[in-house]
C-alpha cells in the first residue's frame, strides 16, 4: 500500500487527507507541526502553564471532531487558531467565575495579577475578529507574510532564508504588511492600539 511522505505534505493536503480517511497519521502530523505554537499561544493568553497544557490537548480533540466542517482546508491554520482562541477564552471565563486567578509567569502574588474578566474576553474576541476581517481584505502576499511571522512563529532569519532577502528588507515588508492591515481596520475603534502590542513582538 502507498505510504505518503507526511513531512512533504502541506497542511492543506494533510487536512484534506484526514477528512477523507480519518487516519490518525495525518492528524498526528498536523499535531506535530502546530502543537508548539498552539501551546505558546495558550500560555501567552492565560499565563497558566498547566492550563495551557490542558487547553492545547483539548484544542486538537476539538479539531479532530470538527475538521469535517472545514470547507476550505487551505484555511486550516486560521480555523485551528480560532478554536485555540475560543478554548482560551472559555478557560479564563471559568477561572474568573470560579474565583481562581491563574499564577503569573513570574511567580508573583495573585494581587499583582490583572484578572481576566468576561468583558475583557469579549473585547479581545472582537479585536481578533477585526484582525481576521482586515487580513481577509489584504493581498495574498501580505496575508502569507503575517501568517508566517505571527501564526507559524517564524523568526526573521527564517523569513530571510525563505524569501532570499536581507534582515532589513524582511522587516520593511513586515512593516508594510502591518500597515496594510491597520489601514483596512481603521474604522474599528482602538484596533490599532490594541493590536500594536501583538505585532511589535
């Protein structure tokens, strides 16, 4: 029987193959590629290592259950991180309602932690929706570059190698891509202010 070379398959191909076959090998390859970024996102969002570990596992269980609903497998990364975001929001809402404040990354006292509230969760969700809408209206090159930097987490050096550009040229392209997205989202109140912290990392 033909054995696919999983590392050579794109995420789109892997997602489509899993939809057709429900073979764990395809989901396993997607898990391998995305787990570190999913966990890092959860940790940044929650400041709770144990919680982030639990959420990351739950995300892939949800993805396995729902991937059949994904019509455009080329959008797998954005679809997956929407699940990640929703699971993080649900986790923090549950923490807040239970009166259980997560520890800070620096091990500080709970009194030093800025508690997450449901209203803050809603605001964050609205901002992320705004970002997604702005990206959808941007050109393909802009979307690809921002995805590689901020979703896949590629460092500047990796982008230099991928595009054959100098460090300054990569940074200039990133700046232009960020500006394009910001310009398309200017009608959303406070969007640029809130998102600048994400893009400046």
